[in-house]
């Protein structure tokens, strides 16, 4: 199965993605995790990504597309995968569809939208800032990330709706309740 997880920052894509990995036995590909690892390792790619991430902006399409393409070519991703945080704009979504076609892989099966109100997102990311100290979980940066989500990522709901692949799940409640909703929605 090939699943895209969509949702605002802090909507729980990473959290629920981990549960899907355990349940479905397919890998999760998180562009956020890959970029944070590159920043921590101080690679050239990390240096390019760092400023955009800390400002709550999207990292350049070429960089994230390169990360995803390299990862999708690995053997463990052939039977299926969960994409967490990619695509984040229409250009990335179109490139993903073309990439799967080019690699002879089946298309995306479902795009799961985790719906969470802004107030709850801000509350969660504040808590995470205290616990994990992520540079992009500061108040003004959180607000900017929500703006970027609304402007660039939200249009993907219509993109996947047009392909009859969109399922929307309420992302508020216990982790297990949300997970059950996701499993019900993907069938
Ligand atoms: P990401 O790493 O994707 O960050 P995120 O959107 O904040 O995380 P997510 O929605 O996965 O939330 P999580 O489960 O952790 O991106 C970071 C940055 O990388 C972007 O701003 C951008 O700069 C760059 N980037 C990444 N992908 C890119 C792309 N494709 N193109 C361009 N740039 C890209 O949950 C958040 C918190 O909520 C956690 O603390 C969790 O414990 C808590 N939580 C989760 N579910 C909960 C629940 N049900 N109730 C209460 N709390 C919950």
C-alpha cells in the first residue's frame, strides 16, 4: 500500500505514521526527519535546508524531491510506503506521481488528511518545544508554518480529492482512537 499523510504541522503525521509502520510492515519516509538528520550531520544538504526550516519555510523542491526519489528506489520501499510530510505542495505531488510511473511502481492508494484545529496545533507544538527544543517550534515560526501549510499544502486536499484518493480523519483524541479511524478510512 502507498499512503500519503497530509496535515498541518503538529497534526500527528509522524506519530500516526509510526503506528502504520508497525501495523503494515512498510517503511515510513519522512522528509522532515531526513532533513533534520542532514542538518544534525552538517552535510551540504543540511546547510542548505537549515535556514528555511528554522524560519518555518518549505525547503526547496529539488532538495526534498531528491531525498524521496533516492529513498523510494531502495528495496524495502518496493512493496509500499508511508510518506510523512511529502508532498507539501502541488509541484511535489505532480513530481511524485510522475516518479512512481517512471519507476514502474503503482500509484498512491490513499491520501490521509489528519484534520486538527489551529489552536490545538499551537498547543501541541508549544509542548513539543518544551520537550524537544526544536528550532521551528517557536511561537512566531509555528504561526508562519501554519500560514505556509494553508497556502501551499492545503490545496493538495483538492488534488487528491480529484483523484478519488482523499480520506479525512479527525486528528484529535487518543493516539489509538485516531489510529483506528485511519485504519477504517484506508480499508
Ligand atoms: P515535519 O517534520 O514534517 O514536521 P511537522 O509537520 O511538525 O510534524 P507532524 O505533523 O509529523 O507532527 P508530529 O506527529 O510530530 O517538517 C518540519 C520542517 O521540514 C518543515 O517546516 C519544512 O521546513 C521541512 N520540510 C519537511 N518536508 C518538506 C517538504 N516535503 N517540502 C519542503 N520542506 C519540507 O506531532 C506533533 C506533536 O503533537 C508531537 O509532540 C506529538 O507528540 C503531538 N501529538 C501527536 N498526536 C497527538 C494527539 N492525538 N494528541 C495530542 N498530541 C499529539
